[in-house]
């Protein structure tokens, strides 16, 4: 291998690239492009130093992971970004210097980000790669680094096992609630390692009938593979069950270590707002004329019903997108693939006015966008 290596994943697979770098003990940066993302993996003497999506600033992916795990809030992330930009400091350096996180805790999040990134890229079926040999700065000893071939074998095993349990967790938007206690699960489970049982208990504690799967994955800090497997085991044992879309509650953006309770003042304010709305609505009705007053039960403004229908239709397509991801381990290149796979009909891919939905691939997944009209 020379100073660089680039190609298409259809011709030269991810496993081949990892093996080549590992066997030749190369040092440099491997970049994958595809699925609307760019991912960088840094190697030192054939061992993986770190892996992360390319963001808008050097530590954007790590900052996002810290926020998703509930360790830092948005205000602190914004403060960190400004300070890192002004002083050329690293996010890790600023976080530990301020005492917000300890070095060991931060190291675990960095390793989680690396595992999540590699697990994601190993499921890509298309894209391109570019390896550039260069010096890599890092402060990790050789004993803390895993060889590329070892990570590859572990990753491929996870991808294979993923197909066996992912169907029990419909999508990352799915919400679960408890049916039985964890002690009852511990009595039923057999053939599972102590680590898997511990992971299941960690995930079970986060199941509350409000948090979606993605939030449970992040707060558990187990990674997508281990957290989804734990949820699948709990679901398969009938310890938890999915919550229907109509009964789901939107989780509040709160500190994961504390439960949110509405204040009495907030409830009074809401009741006052409802009363005011009723007065305004009555006033409008009185001004609308005798014809409207002749039928007091008539729905004069069907806007709420239209909004509900539109929201339900969008959820239907969104769930089809998630099902496609869990089935094919990638996002579709177009929404037409959802119809081809039998997840939705052609009519469901457009609004009642015939305007089609469309979606965009982002760093944290696919974003379904409603029609413009």
C-alpha cells in the first residue's frame, strides 16, 4: 500500500479495507462516504484509535454523543464549541479541566462513539473510501487500542446477530412499557451471560412508557447493538410491550436522572388558556350568523381533523422508513423503495392533494419531510 488508497465499496468491501490496514500495520485516516454521511476512522500501527462521523467542527460528534447520553446539556455544548474555537483546545481538555466529567467517564463515551460508528459503517452496502497515510496524534497506550482485525471480527459478528433479534424492536421511535418485574425476567431467562442479564436490567430501568427506543439506547450508554438486543430479549419474554402510537406520550427534554412533574401553576395556566380559548371560540361563533347557530353540534372548522390525518399519515411513512432500515441495514435511496418492499402503498407516499413526501439523510438518521403543500 502506498501513501493512499481509495475506491468503491462495491468493488472493495469494508472488511477488505480493514484487513489490509491491519495486516500492514498502517497509520493514517480512513474516510468512508455514503448514506449522506462522512465517517473517519483513525489508525495507529494497524490499531483503531477512534472513529466518528465528520461534523461541523472537530469535536461535533463527541459533543453530540455527550448530549444524547444526558451528560451535558445544549447550553454547555454551545459554550464548549465557542471556547474550543477561540482557544484551539479540544473538547475533552475543556470538559475535564472544568470538572464536568472525569477522564475515565469521558474515555468511555469516546469508546462508545467509536463502537457506534464502526457498527454503523459495517452495515453500509454502498459508498466510497479513502485512506491517507499520515501521523496520528493520540494519548492512548498500545494496550488500550484494539487491532483492526479484532474490531472487524467483532463487528461482523454483531451485524450477523443483529438480523436474529432486530425484528422484535420495530423502530427507534417505538415506545415500550413494562408488563412484569425484572425479577420475573431473571427467573425466565436462560442461556444468557451475566453481562447480557445486566444489560437487560439497565435497559429495563429506562422503560417507562414514554421514552422511545433511541432515547433508551443513548441513556443506557450500551450502544445500539447491546441495548436493542436487551430490549428484544425483554420483549420476546413478554416482560415489556410496545405502546400504540395513539397512547404514546411525548417525552420531555429533562435531566434523565430526575422525573418531570407538571407544576400546579403550569396546570392552572393551561386551564386559564383553555377557558380563554373557549370564550374566543364562542365569540367567533356568535358573529358567524344565524345559519351557523342552527346546528350547535356542527364542526365548522375541520382543521384539527386534517392536522390529525396528516400527522398519522406522516407517522405511517416514518415507521415504514424505520422498518426498511432494520430489515436492510440501510436507508432507502428513495421512498419508492418502501413501496417496492411492500411496507406502504403508492397512495401513502403522497398527501391527499397528491403532493409526495420526501426525506433527507442526516448524521443522526433519515428525516422524513412532509409535502410543501
